[in-house]
């Protein structure tokens, strides 16, 4: 990227893992503990982005006429983007 990213886009599984990561929690915690969970706002400030967007959508991957097979549209991926 030529310019710094200001938006972090994550799937729900990736955000769940990131918000519980001991190093993230310890960096955000005022007491230095590595237990707990980070908030979106605190993680955004730590990672120096203006916003973290979490995709939580489910999709039906079954063929027409078949039983519903729900899977997450967002996997464990992340995207860093620039929005003006």
C-alpha cells in the first residue's frame, strides 16, 4: 500500500481470536494482565486504525432444494483497507 490503512476488516472467528489474544489484552489492560477481552475501540487504538469492522454474515451453501447448510461468509481472514 502506498498509504497507511485506516480500516481493519475481520471475520467473526478472526476477531474472537484477536480480542482474546494475551498480548493484545495485556497491551490494552491498565493493570498489565493478559486475562479478559479487548473491545473494538481499544483494539483499533492499539493497532492505529480508525475502525475495525467485523463480518458476521452466514450464507446457505446448499444447492436449491437441499437441506440448509449454513457457513460463515467470513472465514479467519483479515483485510486492511484505506477509506477516505
